């Protein structure tokens, strides 16, 4: 019988592989917001189902953290769309503030995955190493994700220096965003739901601050 920690790790790796394969496929068909909505709602539903099936407190808290941060991150999206004018979402589908409805859930998916990786790394190499490694993973991963997002007709950027489809400030911002996850989540399995919500709000505000700082430096 597979132990809980190994089962949890395999599950997160499965969702990572699923998202990568799906995003690549979506980039080939270019159907816009429909494909983004399917994967975002679908993986959040999978995460909730896994939490319920295995009574997994860690994944459940990560889902709550990710959703709270995702909805708080709408502030960052507003900043990038309205204030900087660099982020352009493709029209179509329902919007919330200035973001597609799927965006808070898409952030939840990413934060559960990278949050779990950061939490796992902290227990193996310590907090400083985990923070650096997680930040590098986020920064290295984002150009591929942004390339697929453009081809899938989810969103694009304009009026800012870029590496292919990815602004420099987005790469730096992702480094800062994912850098903090191991610190925020190091004892999350012992936090109350209210504390997890507060951490999620903090992460959402940190996303805005990271992008604002990065845009000021290299945007």
C-alpha cells in the first residue's frame, strides 16, 4: 500500500504533468478562454476531490490558500491591465473586475503545485535553500507558460521589454512570488482555516507588490 506522503507527491506530480500537457495542447488549437476555464476549474475540482477522498489536510489547506490568494491577486491583475497597460486579456467569457473569471482558479492551481514543492523542499534542504530553489523554479517555468498562453489566445503583453512572449518584469516577479511560498507555508498543516485565509490574502498582496516592484525595476 502506498504511504500518504508518497501518494500526495505522486498526485501533485500528476497535476503538474496534466497541466503541462493540457496547456501545450491548448496552445495548438487557440480556442481562447474556453480552454483556460476548463483546466482551471478542472484541476481545482480535482484538488478538492483529492482532499475529500484522502482527508488530506495539507492539500486542503493549500487549496484554501491558493483560492484566497487567487482572488486577492485580482488587485495585481488590475494594476497590470489598467495602470501599466502591459497585460491584455483576450476578450470572451465572463470577467471579474479586469480579469477573466478563470484567473483566480488558475492562480490556485499554480500555488497549490509550487506551494507543495516549496513545502517539500523546506523539509529536505532547509528554508533558505527551499526559498531560492522555489524562486528559480518559478522564474524558469514562466516563459514556457507565457508562450503557451499567447498561442492559446488567453492573454498577451505589450509595451514592455520581453523575452519572446514574456516580459522581463514577469520573470522577476515570478521569482519573487514563488520565493516567498516556502516561508509562508512552512507550518501550514498546523494552521487554522482562518490563519490560512490570512496567509492567502498576504500572498495575493505579495503578488501585487512583486509585480509592481519588478515593473519599476525592469518594466
